[in-house]
C-alpha cells in the first residue's frame, strides 16, 4: 500500500512540474523508459575556499548544502587546486586530468607571438586543443556544460569562453508557447526582477562606499551592472538550463557559478557582499538535487566543489604608490635591458572583465578589435600579471648572473615580494627581501610553515617555472605571515601559492568517497583535479575494469576491516514503481560492502521482466553470488541471495520452514557461507528472511538456533547473522538471537540504532546484523540517500567489522 501511494504521488508530481512542461513547450525531447547508466551533476562554486565555505555553512548562508552533509551522506573534503590556483589550470586537471595547463590566467606564448588571456575564445581553444592531445578522454564527453573556460568535451556548452548562443533557447517557439511559458514562470520572473533590483540597490550602495574609500569611479560604475549580470541573471540562466537537462536525462551536467568569485575580487573573500551571493547559489543547487531525485529517466549523483579559494590581498599600486609598469621601467632602466620599454596591457582587471562579460552577453566576439595593444616582443619586455602571480618575457637572452641581478632589483627597487628564476629543472632560485633562497630546500621560508599543502605546492611551483609558457622571470605577491600583494586593482586574489587560494572544498557522496579512499589511497588527505577526474570517470564507467588495482586495494582494505550488508531489495521494484536491478546494484555499491545478504530476489519471473536479478546485480557489482529459491513455479523463482567480493564456501542453503496455505505464509530459508578474507581466519556468514506471522517467526528462530544451523557452529568460531527478520529489536525472536550473538547497532559506542522500513520515512527496525564476540564494530551505515530511499521499500544496513585475532 505504501509503495502504491508513493508511486502515484511521484508520477503526479513529475507531470505537474514546470520543468516538464517547459521542455515540451521548447520542443525538447524527453526520453522514455529508463537509462541503465547513472548520471552526474557536477557543480563548481568559483573561488570559494574551504574556510569560507565552512563559515558560510555555519552562518546559514548555505542551508541546503549543510543539510546534505548532515542528512544525505555527503562528506566534506579538502580540494587542492594545485599551482597556479586559477580556473583554467584547475579545469584543465578536472576535465582532462592534465596538471598546470597554463602558468597564469594571462601569459605570453613565444611560439605564436601572442598575449594569451584565458577569457579570450581563441586563447582558450588553443590550450584546450593541447589538453585534448594529452588526455585519454575529456570528462564531459557527450554532456552539457555552463560558464567555464573550457568545453571539456561537452556536446553543448553555454556561457563559456569559447561560445555563446542564447538565441538558440527560444528560437523555435510559437508565440502562444511564449505566453504559456511566461505564465508558467511568472512567479520566477517576478522573483528575478526583485532580486535584480535588490542587487542593484546593494551594488549602488557598495559603489558609493568604494568611491568614499578612494576607489576609481569608472571601475566602480562598471561593477554595478556586473553584479546584477553575474550574481542574478547568469545564475538564473544556468539554473534554468540545468533543470531542463535533468528533465531530459542528460548524463553529465556541469555548471560553474561565478558570483562569489567576482564579488570577492572586488571586496574580498570574507566580505558580506561576496557571501550574500552564496544563498542564491545554494538555492539553485537545492533545485537541482530535488529535480534529479524525481527524474523518471536517470539516477543522478551530485558533486559540489570549488576550483580554488581567494586570498584577501592588497593591490601593488596601493601599497607601493606606483603602477607595476612604472616600477619595472625603473628596474630594467639599467644594465643590458635599459634600451627596452616595458609592455603590459593597461586595462584594469575589473574593467576588462566587465567588457568581456558585456560582449559575451550580447553575443559579440571577445577581444574584438582590441588586438595586442601595441605588443612587439622583439623590442619590448613583456609583463603579464592578471592576479598575484606574473611572468616576465625578455627580448634577448641573458647570462644567469645578469638575470639574477635583475631578480634582485625587482625585489629591492621594484618592491616585488618574491621573484623566481629557473634552476636546474629540479629546483628554482627564489629572491626575497631576506636574500636568495632555493626551492625545494627553503620551502618553509618561501611558502610558509603553516601551509596545508606545502610539499605539493612546492612541487607544482617548480614544475610551472620550468614549463612551456613560463617566463624568463616569474614574480609573486606571496609573502608568508603578511597580507599578499596582487597586481591588478582588486581586494581578493588567486593564482598564487597561498594557503587560502590553493585550499578549496569538495562535497562528495559517500559512494564516490569510498571508492577514492580504497583505490586512490594517496587522496586520503586531499583531492586535487586529476584525482576528481579519475573518480568521476570511474563512476561513469569510463575507466575500464582496473581489475588488478581493485584486487590489490581490496586485499589491503580487508586487513584493516570489512563491510557486511543486509538488504531487502523488494524484487528490485522501487517506491517509484520502476523495476531496476541496476539501481539496486548502485545502492549496494554506494556502501562498498565485501559481502551482502539480500532478500526478495526474483529470477525469471514474468512480473519482473523475466530477468535473473541475481546475475544482473552481480555483473554490475563484479561479485560472485549464490541464490536460494524460497518459491518455485516452473521457471519462475523467488528467494534470497549472497553476493561476495572474496572467496566463499557454501556450507548450507535450505528452508527453515515450509510455506502454508495462507497467502502470507511463504516458505522461509537461509544461506550459510564460510567467507575467506585475505590474510585472516575465515568466518561464518548466515543471511535469512523471516515470515510475517509471529508464530512462524518463533518457529524459524528455533530452527535457525538449532543444531543444523547456528547451534552447529562452535563458540570459538566467528559468526555474522543478518537479514530481514520482520521483527523489532525488543521482540521475543530478537531476544532469542541476542542470547547467542550481539546486535551490531546496539554495541557500537555512540551510535543510535536506525530504522530501515519503510524506506521513504523509516520508523521500524526490522533488518538486523548480529555478530559474535570475535568482531569489533567500527561503523554502521544505513543508506538513506535519495536513490536508496526510492530503490526499494527497505533501506540497506551496512556494518564495518574488524576480526579480533585473540578471542
């Protein structure tokens, strides 16, 4: 009854959603049936460090993401951006698995003779071509992506550096469909207008404060429409597109929200104006999660991350009282380069960003007609600095000592905190006010002892300084123990080696986390872009079987502990009415068990499409399996099963009680296996499914405890018993079993026993795991994610155990 009501309610809710009707009005295809492969929604919050994320969660600015961490089995991890800590470099790692695709957001390419800006479509396309040649496969192949530097192999992209096509959104619509769409979204349109007006008012107030603080009027004026465009209009456009993609079952959907990053550049990463934007982003992610949970066609996982953080920085010009070009003219005004002028694009960061944003919004080509601003690298010293890290390209080759002299002048005369010069390929010479240092030897003095990724950022820094696009000299505003400098006029900066700008966050579902901890153990303390690339490719089934690596990981993990699960799979019929063995397999795989006892399994039954559900699930899990039928009618079978990653020996598979004449009085049985873990003594594992009647459950527990089953196992033998007992913990049946074994949910210190039925709102604890004294219980998980609640009318319970040798 509960399942039927839930099915009808979900069907009605899906049919009445605005997204469903919008897709139909736009003529977009909504696929029928069900997809076998899972989908992914990958959300990037640009520029949000882990510390600022935790602060936003604590202060209530991201209530939905807080809920995910508290209730939906999501884990917060540290994301290391790598160096340089810029979106083009990080997205190169995430989308292609290639580190340090660019040395900075702006740099000079000697081979092409071009000043590269990663906002520019041509520049982004050139770098992406190089990334594609170095990568196995783009991460977003066949998917849709929004508001990025690169396309990442996506079939459709919008609001990215390389394209813009807003006219395609409504191009085929009839006027009456426009009217219906406006009526459907009238409350949303009103809300957007109200938000835009509020944002405009806040922006004007902020502009006046900025002017009173001594900021230039033109950048302040330009920043007003930028706030409205990026923080409201672009966010809502992305939200609209992603919701349509989910309704259409697009397998990989990726989106980047820019509002916080843009605000942070202007007012600082901890400013109230920057944190204000996070509430709207949080609401958009909430809508994605809700729509994905109601998807007819595909099961989705959600991953939320930042690409980097930001440092609260002081502009070079504000601290030194002169511009960067002026300082460099004085530095290079002596010695071998005194005849050359210094070239640097003069447009300030905030103005250039606004120009590019406005051009892309109205469909114009970025950098159109701008050229290279008189750049002539043969007769000029080229300086590129779009953030706290810059590069210097010289018109002629100098001797190492001459180059070192200029590096020292940059520090002493130019006021640059840190200047870097190539060493022998494995080291970098560094110049600071304290004198010449050497990386990696003096990394604590140069980077700082408190840096969370000291070793990694040092290695990346050396690699970038020796890379294809590096300059003859590199300079940075980083200075340990003091507020760093940035070279544009901005108060928040990223691109350097700082402890905040390299420390992002990753909010990852437990299923994906368990895999990366077991197979990618080097990511235990942090995840970087190339790790996320591997994790997601594995989830999307694009990395091959990796059989040998998985086997080695399993053996290593089994020595520390193993996981036992019991799960009533309801013949793979979910509460949404869908019969999906693949979804059951994904729920099981989410918790990464070593051995699983399942109940209510169909085999070749007409009602479930004549599938051998055991075989289908085992193929997806890559586990061996054993099935015991409780009911047989010709070819149709129904019963219980065991899935195992490790070798097992079946000791007994039989009925406990035979079925009677009543419709609820089914045959009930059990499977008894001996499990062989690598490097450990074997243990006994029994899974069962008890009946619905109290009298028959009492008969079944007496048989199970009798000499042919548990009573035949010596007290010295390790034993795990699990299953759907259809009995509460305080029932006579469970008390009888508790006289021999221990209830895992009760003996784990600090754990509150969790119910497993019904799945959508569990209040009955009728699925149990009991263990002998030979085991310590480390962890208990009840899979209450959205997919887990829908896949069956029971929730699975998984227990992590350690086998004690001296018992």
